[in-house]
C-alpha cells in the first residue's frame, strides 16, 4: 500500500496544520492513531504518541493481524473471517483503545473534530448487504451521544448525535471497490457544519463528491468504550448483530482542534 505517513504525529502531542488553496484550517491534534503496527497478538500500537494502544478482543477464532503486502513497507490491520450468518460460529474481532475518554471533542464536547480510517474490502469475503462498523464511540440509542464511521452495504457513512439531535451523512451512489484502499473522513467543521470525504489515500483525490450538511448539534460526549471493527463481541451472535467488519483497515484516527 503506497501512502504517505505524517511522521510528525509520532511525537507526543504533535500538532499538524492543514492548508488548502483557501488558506490554513485549524490546527488539530491526534488523540489516537493506528497505522497497522502491533506489538503483540492482541495489542495495536497507537502512533500518535499518546500511548493509547488498542486491545484486540475476539471470539470463535477471530483475529486482527498486522500484514504487509508484497512490494510494500507499510503495515495494515487485517480482520479475519468471511461474512457469517450462522450464530455461534462467526469469527469476531474488534479493537478497543486503552482510554476512550480522550476521544471527545474539546470545549466539553462542542469543539470541532474528525475521525476516520482507510479500508480495503474483498469481494467474496464481505456480504454486500451487511452492516460493517469501522470506528465508533457511543451507541445509536435514545438520549445517547455518538460519533461513528461505518460502511453499511459497502457505502461509507458518518453519524453524529448529541442525545437529542442526529446527523447522518452517506456517500449515496458510491460503493467500495474490490481490493482497493479507500480513505474515509468524518468531520465536524463548526458548531453546525458536518462533512464526509471519501478519497484515494495515496493522492488525496476525492473518489465521490464530499457530502456536507448544516444542522443543530450540541455537545457530543459519548460514554463507554470506543470500538474499531465491530460494536460488540458475543460468540453466540452473527454478523448482523455485531456489525463485524471484514477486510483490511489502516490509518484509523481521531483528532480534535
């Protein structure tokens, strides 16, 4: 996989200024970033410098492994198993950051922030009609805050909720291609502005038009644990219950202004 690494993010508390043709945007700080490196079979290394390593949980033989493609030097994370609709036999795996309380926007949850990941799916492994979670914190229940990136039916979407209001952005009309890396980024750009960008991680080129909206939204302060790859691990459940991700994942991140 060919894509640039922002090495400055490795330093503790590293700040990165993002510039566009229209001028400099806000300076943000990575609170967590996972770029495919594992220090053990169950530990995913946080390269943000904040030591927020992720722990792999699994059931029914599921696993997360660090893999490097032939001809590349960049590792990525592979989530094992094929799409499964047989409760009790589905391979399950997910990653839980050591600390989730830092994955909340500044200003007591009202600040701007972004989260995302690069994914690669493989035809024959995924169910094209399945729901697959990529990165989330909080649950979609009444009264609860949440931020979430998912690829349900192979279409990227982002969700933000403050417990009363909800924003859901979908890359309608776009389907994840087979065996191709795609980067997805969900951003709260201001108090009322939200955006989903789907790009080529090697070039930054948009693969489908950015999806934006404006909406009323209060503080987003999820509780519980952030999760990567599935919302839960339960050996008795099938993929439809756990929203298990199948395929490859890289450069999973959360940053805030």
